C-alpha cells in the first residue's frame, strides 16, 4: 500500500463543541461504547482537556477529574443521576476506556497548543497472514 495520504475529510468543530464526541466516534472500533456511554465519555474527556490546560501533571489531572466536585459537574452537564453515572463509569471500565480511574491514554487526542487543526491518520494494512 502507498504511504501518501489519499483521502481527506474535514470536520468543522470546536473544543467546546462536539470535538471530543467526534474523536470518540472515530475511535469506536477500539472501544464499542453505546451512544450514552460515548456522550458521557466525551464530556469526561472535555473536562480532562480543560483541566490539563491548567494543571501540567497528568496524575493530578486524573485525580481532580475523578473528584466528587468534578463528577458533579460532569453529571450536571450530561443531565444524569449519580446512580446512572456510576453505571456508565462501570461500563467504561469494562471497555477499558477508564483504567484505574484514569482515562485510557489511547483515547486522549494529542492536541497541541496554538494549533487549530488535529490530524488523525488511519493506516489500514493488508493482512498478509492469510
């Protein structure tokens, strides 16, 4: 297969908009979340990003993200009850979206400061082991 990029699709969005939802939708072959789980996970990921802009230590970001105050903020934004939120968190743990109460780094987009574009490259390789 060729290494040249031959398909480009542009999606207009913002960090405060549906960016994280789109990101997780593209990653769906790797997590298999339901729509509600994806919605909540995208909200958690957005809060992770906002916190990471203020806190440079990823371990502290994870701790604050899972604090009761931040959970309340996320539940309020998602308009779900504490019980429903706990069920969804359990499902996200089962699907390895959350590991040890931390967002799986595999699902965190590498957003660079001062860049208005995130490029996501998919490499589909032919399986030669047939």
